C-alpha cells in the first residue's frame, strides 16, 4: 500500500455488478460524506458507498 493510500483511509466506491471502482479517497469521514452527497446529486442512479479501506499488515 502506498503512503498516499495510507493517509487517506476513507474511500468512496461506485458499486457495480461488473466490479467496484474507487472514485476518491479522503483523510476524514466527513469529507467523504460531503463528497458522496455531491456525487449522488450529480448521478442519482449511481450506487456509491463510503468505506474505511485501511489494510492491516500481518507479520508472521
């Protein structure tokens, strides 16, 4: 996982049958929610979800 991804754990995904697409990443949940509100206004038929997308590395 890149450093840029690590500092932006909140992501908005466009959920589709063909596969999920990461639309944008944010540092805070409130920023992601605000952006998702705009996305839903621009594309009412889209299926957008805010997720916490932080991978945890397991050593062993």
